[in-house]
């Protein structure tokens, strides 16, 4: 069931969604836009990278750090446009956070 949310109701509700591991890397922008479209919203209050790895890749795969960086850059772009009011990460280790903080323009608002 799809529920249409009026702009008045959006002001009292907090919308949260996550970028799935299958959308890490070059699929991040489309993944986030898909979340917006599925929720039928102009913005999401909090959007998180769900997992620091990419679906189908081993944890130690050398492509994961680049995919994380590409994903974060896409979220920063949507954050700058006001489509994602806050961005953060989930399931990141201290090492993942250090890598992100060393390269990001927008610091994560939350580590879940």
C-alpha cells in the first residue's frame, strides 16, 4: 500500500532510509533517488549507507573502499541539493570511519 504524505504531515514526521549494499559505488545516486521516488518525497530526513561493503564482493575486496567513497560523494551531492537533509553510515568500523573522515566534504551526521 502506498500512502501519500502531505507537506504538512512531512513537517511532523521523520523519514529515514538506507542505501543498500547492491547500490554501493556507481549505483549510489540512482539508489538514493529510487528511495525518494518510492517514498514519494521531495527529501529524506536521514539517509544512511547501510553497510560498508558492496553486495557480491568479499569483505577484503580492494574495490570496497572506492565504492564507499563513490557512494559518499553521491550522498554529499544529494545532501547539497537538499534531497537528503542528513547523511550518515551504519555498521562502519573505526577504520571505515577514519577513511571516510579523511576524504569527505560532509561529515556523517550519524553512525548507527
